[in-house]
């Protein structure tokens, strides 16, 4: 019986090969663990020259030979081996991978599905991106590694479901797909921006691949397509299939198109309640909705049109209100932005704006605004719908109150603490909160052709509110977007409201960035007004950690002591900016 408080371990969970004698998993002995720990420390110190590094790497590989699998499945050995492989020649990496795979790659599955060994296999496969074409007549570098990558892929094809369902094996398959397609992102061990949640795909780097990889990718894609039922229901397998679609969309668009069409055909063929499309069921499922999102994001125009017409038409508001299905609806709205389908989606979704807001699914509303901005369609209709939803459409005097309502995502009555029937002007309420989604909504609305409601509302904010907005992590982006997209006349009106606040702005971490953005887009006369106010607080600005950068960038020392030269430089910059803007139009 296991000791109380200790987790029961499954066979092979600790990593390492199983001991045939039944005494538990094999592990590196203590001296070997110590050796690989010291190797890792030495790698961190760096080397004086390439020759020293090559000699060190070769010596370590000599220690690995004959027990590569044992090293790869040991926590210390795995980390060290992952750091060592990028320093080896590609063919040498191929030899290590050949030992790890065993005869005919028979051990690849066991190693790839190990929590330590899987990382080593990934690291080895990634080295394929370092192979380069040699001079004509010479053999291509990495031929041994190429053969082992193909061997691994064949093992995956023979055991597709086992690989894809395993949390470690699925990562190996995803890396393999990237390598076969010739595009790689950052290693899995490196932190990626965005943290938790539905983040953007990491940037990919393309590289040349051998012809054999093109054929192997097609074969592996067919195998994964045959197992699409697993990908729909299993989270790890779904991530593999999404990777397949993404890399094919980037490098093999025709193959991607076929895969997308077959995936939608499969989803539509499942059994569902009478009169209900099976696609609606998948949209509401936690595991399958991510895959549907990827399908929507990568689909071509005709597939999107058919998907909407045959399965989603008349259901968009209900789906937008669903806690899971609202995310695929966001992807659909984004994908349709520049297509003929968008007006039809808009007319359906706009009917439920207030209900969607009440449900707290602001991502749908934000994406609708961003798609309106991108397509340059339905902008006026959306603005009127938002005014209605926030209860500031009638009477017309409430229009100028829209900006703080949008930013805080509060209806008029909730923000100003008044009843709908009350007349007269609302009492002033200081701006105290800016929501993330409220900020994104206003930034999208700031890209509309007609921004008069937003700008009029901005000009009614007190200087203290404007300072609060500029110093807020979400609000600073709003103020920057509204000021920099205004005309010179409109920008001047906003800057007049900010007079007396330029020094506190310059001394704020976020406010200083807003001030620099305003300066970049400002006319010479507006720059002179800003400089005049800042120059009177030289001691404070020069001693502040943020404001001192503003002082230097605005050349305020020249403004104080060589004003004519400062004026001449600013006029030249203004002319260059106008000329550049004209070229971009």
C-alpha cells in the first residue's frame, strides 16, 4: 500500500524504460545524473571558440551513445540533451535519433509518449530546420536526420490515435507537422506572450525542406483525416489536427482546402436531434469548438458561405449567447469581414446586441465592431445599435455621454445613477474604471469613418478624466487612438482640454507614451503649446524616470535656449510626415 499523502504512480510515469525484471523503471545511476547536471552547467557558461564547443559536444555524445533512451527519459539527462542537440551537426542529431528510435523506429512511440523523452524527440526533429543545401554535386547535409524524421512519421501513421491522444505524444506530432511543412515556431520550452486563454498563434519561420517531406506530409494528413472522429472529441488530438490545418494553410493551401471541406462534411454527417444541424452541437462542445474555430478561421469564402447557409443561419444570436459557442461566432464574424457574407451576419447579430451585452459576451460585440471597421460596412447601424443598448440614444443630449458608458460597459442609468424617466442633465460622474473590452470596443469604433459621437463625448470629459484615461492600462490606448486619428482641428480641441495636464502626463508611465504619440501626430503649433507648458517644469521633468525621456524626445532644451532652431527642426519634421502620409494614401 502506498504511503499516505503520496500520489500513486502509473507504470512508466516517472520516465525511463521499464525494467524487464519488474523492479520499476530504469533510471540513470547517481554518477551519471551528476555528470549530465555538470554538462548542463558547462553549456550555460559558453565556449571560447567553435573548436572547443565541437570537442565538448562530441565528448558528451560519446557518453550518450549506447544509452540514449535512458538519458532522454531521465529528467536531468533530458534537459541536457535538449540543450546539446542544437549544437550538433544535423547528421549527428540523426544518429542520436536513430538510436532513440531503435530498429525500424520501433521505440519512437514509447519515447515520444514519455514526459521527458517527448521533449528530446521534439528537439531532435526541430534540428531539421538547420540543414542547408551544399554546393552543387555535394550531398545535402542532414540526410541521416531526414531519414529518421521520415521513420518517425511512418510510426506516427501506423499508431496515429495513440500518438494524438497522448498529451506528450501529441506535441511530438505537432512539431513533426511543422517540420514536414517547413515552418517552425519557438520551442515549447520558451515562454510565449499572452499567457492563458485563447491566444494568437506564435510566429512561424519558414525553411527549405527536402522533396520527400512534401509527400510524407500528404500521407500523414490522410492518416489524421481518417482519425478525425478522435480529433473532434479529444482535446490533445484536436490540437494536433488544428496544427495540421494551420501548417497546410500556410504551405499547402490546396491540401488545406480539401481537409477543411472533408472536416465540415464529417461534422455535418453526424446524428443530431431532428431538425437540428449537428454542427450546432459541435459548436457548443468544449472539446470540438476549438477545432471548429480553426476550421472557420482558415476557410475559403465558398465554404464559409455554405457553412452559414446550411447550418448557422438564424442561429447566430442564440450561439452568441452560449458560453462556449460564442467563441466560434467571433471567429466567423472576423473571417467574414471582407466577404459578401458579412452584411448577412451583421443583420442577424445586430438584433441581439443588448442581449449579448447582458450575457457578458463582449468579445462578440468587439469583433462585430472590428469587422465593421475593417469592411467599412454597417458602421452607422452598429453605432446606433450601441447607443440604444447603452440607453443613450434618446434624448439626443445623451449622445455626448456615450464614451464613458462604452469604456465602463455600463448603461446610462447605472453609470450616472439616474432613472430612465428622469429628465435634465445628468450629474457629473468622474471616470473611474475602464474595462479591457470597453477599451477594445472604443478603439474599433475610432476606426469608423464617422466618429463624431466619440469625439464630442471625449471633449466633454474633464481634464482630470482625461488624465485618468491616459494613465489607465486600457484607457491609454483609447485616448491615443482618438487623438491621433482626429483632424488637426479636432486634435486642437482635445489638446485644449488637456492644457494644465501635460506635466502629469509626462510623469506617468502610460501617460508619457500617450503624450509621445500625440506629439508624433501633432502640428507645429500644437507642439509649441505642449512644449511651452512642459518647459516651465524643467527640474521636475528632468528628474522623473519617465518624463526625462519626453524632455529629450521633444528637444525641450533647444526650445528653451534655441527656439528658432527648434521651430525650424519641427517644421521640417512636419513636412516629412505630411509627405510620407501622402505617399501612403
